[in-house]
């Protein structure tokens, strides 16, 4: 463990609640109590067949839930570490209602603070 105070500044992270309709393929989202890395998101306007093929089980599952005349659902494909191993990364699907509130991780970039000596007067 490094305790070098002159090393690179670390980022701080927090959570943010957003609507599921605002999820992107770069988010880390809380799904059933586990933080998951989002790979892709699809709504009724998207065509998963272009990525997976017309008869692919992933395409069929996404279209069954999102291809409605009135959009209600968003499909999220995420890295499933529980099913992955050192040779293969697995993914899974999860569906949110478009109006659901979901938690995502948000990075707070590092800031550099100047250290003040206690009782030191400054002129500002």
C-alpha cells in the first residue's frame, strides 16, 4: 500500500439519481444491489439487430421489451462479473421503465488544495 503524499491526486466518487431514460453506455448503475458497468442501452428507437443479428437471443429479448408502439422500457446490457471468468467476460440484460429513478456512480475530479498554516494571516 502506497502512502506517498506526493503521488497523483485521487478522484472521489458519489452517487447520483437519474431517470433510466438518461442512462448511457458509459454509466455504472446499481442493478439489484450490485454496481454494474453498462455496455449498451436500447430504447424502442434503437436496432439491436444491427449489433447482434436478427435472430440472436439478445436481439429478440431486447425487442420483446422495447419495441412497443409507446416506448415504456429501456434495455441495459451490462458486464456480469458473477458469470465471467478469467477467459471470458459475460454480459446480461436488465430492463428499466423509462421513468424509473436509478442510481449511477459519478466521479468528482480531484482538486488541488493549498495548505494553510493555522493562525496564518492572509491578504486577500
